């Protein structure tokens, strides 16, 4: 084991590649990006309004960072011949053959403007010790992309994390109980229960942490604006109505009705019960939240049905609001 750890540690800090942006930052790519994202911020799109803003002209959306250096991926054939590719080859060779992207974090040092030329340097930032998740056992591999302008000044960074793992072998579905005569079950195995796979963790940000902390305290919290009084969900960095940052969690009554719902039968993920009812719940206070409906036969659900909140403790760390039908 120590040997594996040494090999993995030897990759940390190594440079993977240097990528030069094929085009300078330009208004046309910014406009296409904004159209694709549905972003109508005039700072990115309107020359005259942007000129009158604190930016003094059009700037690029910070989240476009990666777009400025993107290479022609249709020319990528097979694994990269660089330290990152070699690290993945090594993890494959010791059994961690599956891969999933887990998350990325970006930081921005300054806005990019038309005419800026961007260069990206990628290094291997971290390889975790062996970890076991709901997917299997493996290692998290984090690369650090650092973005520089033509003066070699840092303009932003991105950390991109993948999980290279050995997949958990699929467990055959248990046969229906009636099909197994009691005498056929070897003594001592009646109570052999496989521990349940944990429910996937919700993706959280600083803006939304209060929602999950509230659920743990058995409170249904929604973001409220202290300036215009509006309520909004899902959480956002600013008020969607008045752009205020004065947002505070407000406790809801927990009462509402089914605005819409789906019942999932397949594919079945081990941490959930099926058929699984997922509803868009119209809260009496106005906002809508997505949650499971529990304690009800999904076949009997109808739009408009009255609901009340309940809290399900899925495990030691995760409590989520769910709803149950109330008779009126
Ligand atoms: Zn507001």
C-alpha cells in the first residue's frame, strides 16, 4: 500500500500541459455564450451601457474562462501522453478503471475584456488517499488549471476533480420472498442484511447551505429578501427581483400542494425506494421546491393535492424535507 501512495504522491505538482487560446477574447464569442446560457446582462452585451458601467466597456462573463483556451477536442484521440495521462494509466493498472467527474471550482482575479489573450497551465494538484464512496473505492484526482493573460498575470483558476475507482460489483436483485421456501434458506442467514448505500449528497454552495442546515433542524427554509420582501427558491447569490444581497433564510409553514410530479420506476438507484414520487411542490407562501412524496401510493397522486412537510433522516449527515399528502 505504501508503494502505491508513493507513486501517487510523485505525480502531485507535475505540469500536465500549457494551452494557448486560439482566439483573443472577443465580443462574438461572448454573445454566443450569453445566448446559450440565457444571460442578458448588458455588461457582456451592450457596448454603450457597458461603457457607462464601472467596467468602462464590454467584459466577458467570468465563467467563460475555460472557453478561451478550449482546443479542438475532435482531434483528441486516446489518452494524453503527459503526466495526467500516465497517472490515469497507473490507476487503471492497479484496478481503478472507472472514472466520473465529481466537481470543479473556479476563482476569478479580474474580468477579461475583448483583446485579452489567455494561456492556461495545468498541473496535478492533488491525489487523495484511497476513499470509498457509493460508487466504489478509488482515488480523487484534482487538476489545477491556472489562466494567465499576455503579461503573465493570473486571471483565474479552476480546480477540476475526478474519481478514479474500482466499481462495486453489481448485487443480483433478491428473488421475491414467496419464491424461496423457508427451508431453502440456510440457517443463520435470515438476518444477513446488506448495509444500504447512502443517498447521494446534494450539491451545495455557500448560498444554499442554510437549506440543508434547516432540514437537519426540521425547518423548511427559503431565501427571503430583506429589501423587497420576495421569497425565492432555489437559493441564489442575489435577489432575483431587486438584486439585493440582503437575503435571509425564512421559515415556511411547510404547507402547499402538488404543482407537478413524476413517478420514477427505472433506472433504480440502490439508495432510493421505488416507485419513487418526486414532486414540484407549490408552497402556500409562493416558492416551489422539489421533494419526494412519502407515505403515499404514487398511483393515487394528483395535481393540486394538499401536502405538508416532513423530514427524513437519511443518515447521520443528511436530512431532507419530503412531503406527505394531507386530507382536507
Ligand atoms: Zn429583493
